[in-house]
């Protein structure tokens, strides 16, 4: 186990973030994951990191705040917090987020408080979000188990057994087997993604048409000059990094006003400490005009009302149903893993997936048809029978996905 943990920490620091000598590293972590945060910090110092700065948080304290803090607290963000995130982002520090939370930590909390806190944070950390989206600094999100999360994933197992099972599932998902070869495996994986990426960019589709037996029938128009990207990226200063570990996706941004039809969720969505399940959207000219859920509808409607852009889409991502994560047949209740088990779409902020997009201002990106928002929420739409047909600018229809997986043409 110790060897696998060390290999995981090394993967995140050397491949996920590619931390450079003299670079600052910011680690955001739950207090329950302190032991792993320390391992990551040591890996960073071993390769010459300038300083490791910690941002700790705690599920229990977060819940207490939402339940008991004075109401005005949720409309403000302390100046020190603004400076912490925005200043390190402007410096080009590497940012590691260890994502581990109880999926229902905020169940029963006033949803309006959650939305207000999100709105305040979005405004205060706008510079951080802008730099994150345009490649201003390397960032990586990864996860390790905590008991409350493990018990949600494996409710019939004892806590120790649930933790062991979730560790095993995560190690498989991030290609760690304990033999010290995960870095090489990741380089090979990224090369495979690059081959499909090249094909999708060559085809330069005008639109994608999604259909499946759940009822999804959605046409997504793509903006002029769009580009498909994979999990690996490069900062404006030329530093390669991988934003999500694991990652199995190819993604781009849709035309803000070019999405029409109906789309159904394929998996539950964990958002703001609540589970949203069996939901669907009706979309017209890019805007979500109806949102329904069998579980968590209030949370869902709050999520798409954070600002004007929250009710428009900002990402479409292709993930084969036959993938290392999907094949484990585990519902992780964690978007980082579940989004890499199925095709997904995000409402909210668009990535600058245009030729030259990283160098464009917000206004230039908006003028080119990309969505702007303080939020970005992925939800899963991929199923074993998902069909995606791409239409080229000269009217040809080419299969992209057949029965949940990439078509042979791709």
C-alpha cells in the first residue's frame, strides 16, 4: 500500500502538475487527507519546489457554517481568501486539489445559502477562475477515499472494507498497480488520446446529434474555429500538465446559442453536498428552459440559476462507455471519476476551446459564441446505446459514437 501511495503522489506532482524547480505549490485538501497531502508536499520539495502552501477544509465544519453562521456571511468572501487564490494564480503557482467529500454532506442545508456562497466566491475569485481556464497556471484534481464517501459507494460493506475497495478502485482508475510503471502508462495513455484528438480536429464538425433510449435527443452546434482537447494541456508559459487524474475524455466547447433538444442524465450528480438523480433538461437556443429531477430538483434548479450563464452549456466531452473506469461497474458519486466513465456535458463556463483561445479576452471569447459563467458543472449523459452523429460543414453525416463507444471512423 505504501508503495502505491508514494507512486500516486509522484504521479500527481511529476505528471499531473509537472512541478518545476523554484515553483510554488498550493495544495487544497480535506483535513482527513492530511497524510497524503504531506506525501505530495514531500514529492514536490524533493524536486526543488520553492514552497508548499496548504489550504485546509473540513466537511463537518463546512456543514456547521451553512447551518449556523449569520446570514450575511454567505454574501461575502474575506479579503485574505481573495488574495490567497488570486495572488498565487497570478504568480503561476501549481495548484493541487485533493477532492474527497461526503456526497451528502450538505443534505438538508438551505439551498439558497449554498447558491449565495457560490455567487460570492465566483465574483471574488474571478481572476483565479480566468487564469485557470486560459492556462495561466498548472492545476490538477485528484481523489483519495474518506470513510463517508467510501460507505456511500459501498453501503453494504463495513467501513474498513469499503475504504479498501475504494482505494483499489481508485488505483485501477489512475493506472497504479504498485510496480512503479504508472508514469510510463500515463505517457502511453496520453499518446492514445492524442490520436483520436487529431482525428476529431481534422473532421471539424459543424454539429453533433446525441440520441439514446433514455430519451436524449440533442443537437449541439460547435463554434467556428473550435478545437478538441484532451486531458493534457500546456500553460501559457509552456508547462505541460494534466488537469484531471484520472482522465479519459476529449472535450470542446459548444456554441452558446446552438444547443437544442432534450438531454437525460445517465448517472447521479453530486453537487454542493447533495445528490441529484434521474434528471433531464429541455434546451432551446442554448438555454435550459426546463429542468426536472426525481431527486434533488431544488438543488438542480439552484445550480442553473447561479448566474445567467449557468443555464447555458460550456462543454461537451466524449468518453467511451468501454473505459477503465466504466468497466469497474462502480458508481463513484464523485464527478472526477463518474465523468470519466461516460460522455458528459457541462452547464456553465466554457473552456477557451478555440484556435488561439488561450490568448483571447473574455469579451473576445463571448463574441465568438462561448458561454461565460462563474460555475461549471459536469453531468453524465453516456449510456451503452448512446449514438452521436457528427455533421460536417459540407453536410456529410459521420458516426462519432455507436453503442456508447467511438465509431470505427474515429
